[in-house]
C-alpha cells in the first residue's frame, strides 16, 4: 500500500481510529495464522506472549515499532520450530519457494506455489 493509499484509507476510518491496524497484508496474515494455530491448541497465549516478548526485547528493535510484525513473524517461526511443526529450514525453504513463485507469476495473476520453478542452483539458471 502506498502512502497516498494509506492516507486515503485513514481519511475514511471511523472516528477515534487513527490508522489501519496492519500496514501490509502479510501482517494481517501472520496475525491470523497465529490466532488459528492457538485455536488449534498448538500453543497457549502465555507461550505466545513469552515468544513475542523475547523477540521484541532483542537488540536493534525499532523504537517507533515499524518492525513489530517482523518480530511477530520471528516469534511464530520460533514456536513452530519449538513445537516440532516446522523447523527453520522448512520455513526458509517454503518462503523461498513462494518468492520464486512470485517472481515467476505474470503481473496481475494470482501467485500460486505451483508457479515455483524450483531452485536454480546447479540447473544452469540465469547466472549460468
């Protein structure tokens, strides 16, 4: 969302609401995944609070909070790993597959994991 679009959305919000809760769609998705995984019993809210607190207390956290959902996502990934659901390598591999799929998808078309051409290392990809 551009700043112009954000200002437009902010201008139409109900009285008392200063800005959208999520700056980017992925933030809302990370939030929703966390709630869904809690609802399925993967972790308790106290476990979640501990994981998120550990992330936001790390050095280098932005004082204005603009990186809050990056820490949210890191906390979720750490819980997935700690619970044996998905290790860091699994999460990183899947994220890389989605990235490749996004780059392989024509503009205006839905990004689907099926569009992932696979890793290019050792296959004579664009760099040879």
